[in-house]
């Protein structure tokens, strides 16, 4: 049986690498993004962690009820403001096995 991707939960784990020397500002920006995103309809979980061994490295956990909620998140003013701040050097998806 094939899942309906429009109604399937969206779960993402991403490694965010900040621009050198910007870790403090990136942490503040991520905290603001986290706070605003948690208020969005369809947000199940949204949190981040800073690496102990590398201040410029963060892991972001995202869980949205469905693709529509995730698409809406990407269009939100606070999400756009986060990316416009240009504090991020790179974002890479972390592949994990399904938890089903």
C-alpha cells in the first residue's frame, strides 16, 4: 500500500554549519526560529542542538504533521528572515532509518 505523501508526516534531521565566527548569532537566530516555528499549525517538533566539539555546528530536528504544514513553514516570515540573515554556511540532511 502506497502512502499519500500529502498527508504523511514530514520528519527531517539536518546538520547546519554556521559561517566561521557567527556561532553566537546563529544560536540566537535558531532560538528565535524555534520559538516561532513551534507556534505554527502542524508543527509537531522543532528543536536544535549545538555540537560540543564544534561551536559552528548544529543539528536541527523537524517534525511536521504533513507536507502542507512543512511547505507553509518554509514560506513563513520568520523562516525567510532566518535564511536572509546569511549566518549559515551549509545545510546537509542526515539520513536515518525509518522509525516505523
